[in-house]
């Protein structure tokens, strides 16, 4: 019973506790991020109301349509979207 009252026991218990906390709170490995830069085409609005919202829709061919109502870009401007995919998270950045 002297072992449980010794400094060695408490030092060993502290090391084991720190190791267990390190295993429990270890963050998961992040998935690799895949980035695509895709061109965007500015089309004239067709029946879009002024609601200050963003609408995402897809067609049967898989084309993503992003509808804005307050875009201040001319058709001559170079537009693109940066799509970053990490696991099941998708991030869209318009430029």
C-alpha cells in the first residue's frame, strides 16, 4: 500500500491522465481541400424581384445557376467562382 502514497504513483497517474486527455481531445484530421476555378456568365435577369437574396438552382444537365438581384457588373466584366470542397463542406466564392 505504500506505492499508492508515493510520489512515483502520483507522477505516473499524472502522465497517464495527460496522455488520455491528449487522445480524447485530439482533433480529427482535416480532409484534403479540392479547389476549382470556374468561369461565370452574366445573363440578363428574367423576372427577378428586388428581394436582396441569393438563389441557387441546378438544371437537369448539372449546371449551377446563381441568381442575384443587385449585381453591379457589366457583361464585359470577367467573372468566376472559386469552389472549394473539403469532405462534405462546399465553399463558393464569387469574384
